[in-house]
């Protein structure tokens, strides 16, 4: 048994889309494999010690709350960069995803700084992109998997030319409603607009993250194989959510 | 006075459609005539509204608007002929339908959707507005809470000067809307003994509306509603003109409290459980007072009131009872859970989660509900509705064993399974989201166990 240490950034501020559901899934799925998951809240003014956490989680918030944390996050930027360079994994959803980029440019100059952990920028758009969404990912060569979720964002996120998207949009808007890409992946760091929450109905991604977190804890490059779980309910929830995206996912040209 | 020639024709056409809709079995037709009218001439709504001799009052809130409005109707009915959208059709079209069916009513009493409030305030020019609360709800439909609050602020600033605003001062966002307006009336709860030990997970407006510092709470009652104060002195709960004090919650049956008003105090025994219904009662009392009701009428009306449509309804089914409790967002569902646990924690529960527009297409809110207090006593969850599997996962990852969860997306089969597992003389707790509740009502009506919702009395 190995304890996996999760640093949950700003749980008091960024929790709008049921982010605790993602944490619950990580916790249980680790426990069912005999690993304990220790979740530490990293709030305003708290220092980050690189190496201490195996996985960082940042959720989404309302604009006001996101603005409140943005400046504090910048003060944690160096430590987070170092932590990730040393192999820590990270999952950032929605507002948290935007904050991991280089920044957010608002309509009226209300700019928000980001920490540049992901090679992307976000610009405010006029219409919110709201709806069910389905994407196809290939995080490991040859292993194509889908993620189903719900998106609700005004920001248009543009990836740098050499950046790796998290996935290709099958239905829904994705990063900006036109590029056909969703999210961003840089090594063990994943950012996405998909909430719902993301992990209960996409259990494979929870396991992918847990495996990388374990690799960091054990100091290995190779992520360990996790024992499969009976995921019948997860599979059915995924199917329904994917079906919703195919039937009613958002598109601008409709 | 110049008559609008088209109005009569439009009304006749719209009324005809409602009758047709019911005849075709398409449902209540509670909004169809209004939709037609809104299509034909939106200005007709203004003119219909102006026909009500004693004016119009509107109630808006994330939670409790149907119950608050129904309570106010119970208080006002002895002295008024009411036009009231009792079946909960609360968009522009639903209010238009209620206006079409107003007959010889003198007072309009309408619950209004949060998003529709600005337009309806402008069209109806109400003489009283009651703002109950703002919770996180259906972000996919309404957008963020701050945005709704901002639109409400604007709407209230365009309200005629002689109109009365009554607002829940326990909600910091609403206090910020209500305080600046002359003659506005603050209501709230004042009994720290029934407060929650801490802010709930889903608490929304917990940062000072002026400076962003987290509020200090002397008492938190429901979600972020309570007695708050900015530690830096920028904002605090305003003094309450009407308040519920000395509150006693009596399981699944009653809530008793003292209603303090400028006219005096009364002991009120509500035939409804839960702190959230005490909020609804004080809101209804404050609104009724703004419309001229006497305290005696208010007390009598509140004590007569039993339940609004689908909110805490009990239905007899062959020696067993079904208890229907609507759930639709974290704050409301938390109160339902708390009320159940304070009563007799159920061993079996049927929960039906749908994701139509009226339910919210984004079902993430179920993960923000504190269902956990139900788990220790729970032996079986029947998960139903279009998103049954997601709901099952919520409980699975909350700690319920997989073999205690039964997945039955079909509503009729889930209800039958629940009844089958309920002992004779027992009560089956069913927690549906909005469209699931409508589906259950339809089902019960088709079995002759309940009246269809469009025939329920006001």
C-alpha cells in the first residue's frame, strides 16, 4: 500500500462544477486498489513544496472567485512548475484549466494572469459555449478512449501550434468551438473544459491519473498497471452522457 | 379608453388552444395559450395585467417560489379573487396563461422564474415583489449566480417608486439588492439553536459582496442564508422587520415558530417540515403584509396551508403511502435530506434524475448535494430517470455498496419496485427532479391515485 498525496488547489473558491466528485472518484478508486489518498487543501497564501504532492487538482469557479485566486496562484507558479518538472501529475478543469495557461483576456480589460504550465491562452468570447460534449483521446499511443462531459465556458482557448490537445471533439464545442480540439495535455498535466464531473463517468482517466501519481510517488518513469475494477455503472453513465453529446452537443453553425 | 381590437381575438385563440391541448392529452396546456399569446403580441401581457384592479405581486427565488406563492395565496384568498400560476408555469408564457385565465380576479399572484423576472417586472409593473433566495442552480440555463443577482438589481431599480420590495435579508446578495431601496422590507430567521454548525459544501455567496472577504456567520441556516457579517465591516445582515424566532422542527410533520412582525407576534404551527419551509412562510407573511393582509389572516392562512404541488405530497397507494419530495439543486436537496434524516431516516429511497431543460441538462449538481447523512440508514437505493446511472455513481462513490443500488431508469418500473420493497402500512420516499415529478404525477393520475396537475386546486 502506497499513500498517494493530492494537493487540491483552492477547494473553497474553485468548486462550482461538483469538483469534489472528481476527488471522491480518485479517493475510492485508489482505496479499492489498497492505496490511501491523502488530500490536502492548498488555499490562499499556502506554500507549495515541490515533491510533496503526487497529483494537483484545480477546479472551476465563478468569474469573481477565479479572479480572487488568480493572483495568489501566480505566487505559487514557480513551485508548481518545479513540482511538475519533477514528475507530479495535474488535472485542471474549466476555470482551473484557463489558469494553467498563460492567462485570460476579458472583454473590458479585466485580464487574469495564468501560470503558463500549459502552452495556451484564453480570450473571452461573446457567446457562452454550453452543452454536452464528447471527445476522443489518445494519451498512450494506440489507445483511443473517449471522454464524455458537460462544458459551460465563455473563454475561447487557443493552443500554441506545437501544443498537444487532450482530444479531438466528436460532439460539442471544445476549446473554442472551431478548432476541433478540446483540452490540452503536457506530459502528466491535463487541462480540460469537461466537467460533469469528469471522472465518475470517465473512470479510465481517473486510473490514468492515479497511475501517474503512483509513478511520481515511487520515483519511476513507467506508470504502474492498476488492477481493473468492475465498472458497469461507470460504463453505463458514460454511454448515456456520450449519447447526449451526440444528440444535443453544442455547435455554432446550428 | 381605447380598446385594443386584437386583444379579444388573441385571447379567444389562446384559450381555445389550452382546451384543445388538454383534449388531445398533451398535458396540462398550462403554458401553451400563453406561448401563443406571447407570439401574437407580447404587449398584450401588459394590457391584461393592467386589468387586475388591486394589482399584481410576484415572487422569485431559486428555491421555494412555488410554496411561498401558494402560501401567500392561502393567506390572501379570503379577501381577494386571485389569478395565480399554481401549477408552477413561471416563465413569461406561463404568467400570460394565468392572466388569460384570470376571469374576474382582482389580484394577480405569480411565481416567476429567476431569469424571467426582469422582463416580467417591466411588463407587469407589480405593486409588490418578494425575493426569496439565490442559490446555485442550473448553471447551464441561468449562468452564474452573480449574473442573475446583477440582473435582479437592475430590474429592481426600474420598479415603480410606489411598489414594495420584500427580500430575504439572510441572503447577502439579496440584502445588497434590497437595502438601497426606500421602504423595502427585510425578513429572515433568527434562532441560532437551529443553525447549522458550519456552512455547507455547496454554500454559494459566502464572500462579502463589497470586498470579497469571507463572511463571519453568527448562524447559518440554509446554505449561505443566515446571520452574516463582513469581518472588515463592509456589509452585514440588515435588521429584520419580519422574523421567525423560537423555531422548533418536528420531524417529517411540522415546523413551529413565532412570527414577529411590526403588527405583533403569533405562534405558527406549519403543517410542513423543515427550516426551508419556515423561510417560505416568513416570505409569504412579508409579501402578504405588503399587500395589506392583517396578521390574523396571515397566521390563519399559514396554518391552513398543507403542500404545494409536488412539494411534500403524500399519496395513498393500496395500504402504502408515497411521499414525494422534489429535488432540483444542492441547497434544496440538502434541506430535503436534512428533513428526512431529522424525521425517520428511510431504509429505502427512490431517486429519479432527469436532465431535460427544466431539470438542468448539466447533472453535476447532484455531486454537490450532501446525500451522505442518508447513507448509514439506507439499505436500498432505486436509481431512476434518464441519468439513473450517474445518480447511482454519486451514491457508489459516496460510499454506498454496489449491491445496495438498483438501477431502473424507467420511472414506472422504479416506482413499482419501490412499492414492492415497502412493507404494508409503510411509506416510500421518492425524490424526483422536476420533469421526473411531472412524470410521476402523470403516472399516478393514470392509475387514478392523484389528480392530474392541471386540475389541482389552487
